[in-house]
């Protein structure tokens, strides 16, 4: 079928590609949404993202509704049924219209024979829904996360694991960082209001504006001129914690796509030099695009930051930011496909890279300099455990206090946990050389 023929069939195919073929959700959606009307784009986005997010619950529901499992070659149909169940459970649309539109989507999949089946399954769900008590479902089904992930989060956050999982299932918010060299938060809120976009300031960051609804960056006044960037409040708190001042030499060690790099230069336009390193050439290209949009420049290096012999000129840095590659378990609400793609072995792998980066870059710090280590993870082994090991091995370094507004205290740093409004989980630790 042509992918743009029917929004429900497009959403089903997007789910199939993400869940069964390992595609990334954003690039899958980009392909599916190309050429669709604005209304269809919104619909496909919501149905595909929501079905990927609630997959484990929907899988359980479907298994109780079907008399026998579908054949492997009908995986697309199975995904259409998940999309149908997602709409009925979460989208608050007229129920019988939803059933009939989902039945019609079988044609777009080339499976007219399945009209009766789809109709029967969705109608059966409507009949029995009132009898289903989701609270009695297993944790995997009711929180819709893989079992290993629930276990890891439960182990580190025994008191609030349920609220973390619930927050992961929220639709994500959208936050902007206002370039206060060009305008003010107050002025930009006014500009947004005139453009018909509802938004509020966010007290956690002095440069944050939270949109009431997600929107395309093309609709944001001044985005292409660098007046605002899309960046979560949690990410904004990284550059704000670096204690930047004119004349400093700064290393942004894991820089792409350059969100924090731009912010660093907005806060302190008169730095001596900012060296931006990233190992991934394609992602480093995004740094260039972002620098160009913001009218900024930096010394850009494509290299493995944990191998300074390969790229370092021997001059130490006053500030180092390691925004390390991580499991990203703090940003699941924004990237629900993480629940499908992340595996336990990935955590072992990033843990090793994080340790290497910290050990290799700490010696590049000037006396009285600061190294800020951040991750968008909520797992102790990627966060406090890394810092604990580092301080144990390097006695001339100590941990610094970070302001309480950043997040709750941990042994060495601060942790923000994902919140109800789809906000991100993030870890911060600041280390100084005596
Ligand atoms: C969390 S992202 C950084 C986000 C970025 N700081 C920002 O604010 O836009 C982690 C980055 O680390 C990079 N990376 C992973 N291993 C690296 C290494 N050994 N050396 C340098 N960069 C690395 C990845 O390519 C990725 O772009």
C-alpha cells in the first residue's frame, strides 16, 4: 500500500516497523507523515506513538480478545488491532466511528478478508471493557514496560518506581530555551501569544518557556533565527550549573547535536574558547547546523573524547561538560521506542563508555576548574556509582554542592525524576580539582 493512504493503516505500519523491525520512532514517523494533511499527521503521530507507548498493555488486551493468535504474516493486522484498541482506550473519540474507521483500514493493508475479525475484536473490547480491572494486571501490562526495565527502576527507586513508570507513559511536554541575549522570556511569551501559541514560563529555569501543546519548530517565531531552541528544562540546568565566566576555556565533550553547546555560548559569549567533541560524524553535522542557526562558532572535533592523545592540544580546560551517552531512561516519555529497543546489555555498554570518558577527561581539568557530569538516566550505576568510583580513584578531586532547585540530592550529585507533565529525568554531578 502507499503509506499515505489511510492514517490508521499508516500508524499500524509505523508500529510494526518500530516494534518488530527495530526502526527508530522519529525517523519512521517522518517517513509516514510525509505528504499527509496536517490533521492526518497529528492523528498518525498520536496513534503510532501512543500504541508504541502502551504496547505491553495492548498486547495483553488483544491476547484476551482473540480466540487464537494471528499468523506471523499478519503482523501488520495485529498492529492495526493494537492501534484500534489504543484509540478506544485512550483517544476519547466516538467509539463506533473509531471501530468502523479501523475496520476500513484493513483495505489499505490489502486485507479486506479481516474486516469481520477487526470489527468483532474491537466490539468485543467495548462490551467487556467495564469488567476489566487494569489494576489486577501484571506490572508489565499495566505499566506497559519490559520486565527488566521495571526491575532496574524498582531497584534504584523502591519508593517511587510506580510514579516514574506512570510519568514515562505521559505524553511529552515541549519546552523552549529563550536566547536572552536576543529577547526576554516575558517578551517571547508575548510573541507566542500573538502567534496563537499558549505557553508559560517555567520557574525551574530562568530561560525556559513551556508550551501547552507540542508544535512544529516552523511555527515558532524566531526559531530559525536562533531566538529560541527546543530544550527541556532538565537539559537547560546543565549549562546553568557550569558557573561560566568570560575568558574560560570550555570543553563540551559529548556535544552533538549541540543543544548545551549553544546554551553555554548564550550564557557566556566571551569565553576564551569552546571545544566541542563528538565521536559521531553525522551527529557532529547537526552541531554545525545548530551553530549556524544561532550565529555562533566553536572549535569542532570529531573524535573519541576518551582518547585525548588523538585530539587534545595539551591546554587544560576551566570547565568540562560530559553529557554522557546513557540508557536515556529519564526521557522515555519523549522517546517511547526506548522501551522496545533498549536492552540490559546496552546499559553495560554505556556504563563502560561513561567510565572511560570520566577517567580520561578528569586530568584535562585546570586547578579549581569544574567538571559537570550529566546523563538523562535515572539508574545509579550510570550516575552516582560512576562518580563514587572516580572520586575513589582520584584523590585530588572532590564533589561540589549543586543548588537544591536542580533536583533531589544523591550521595554525590542531584537527580531530577521524570514528572507528571512529561518532564525529563536527569542526573548532575559537579567535580572540582583541588
Ligand atoms: C546525550 S548525547 C549529547 C547531547 C548534547 N550534549 C546536547 O546537549 O545536544 C551524547 C553524545 O555523546 C556522543 N558520544 C558517545 N561516545 C562518545 C565518545 N567516546 N566521545 C565523544 N562523543 C561521544 C554521542 O555521539 C552523542 O552525540
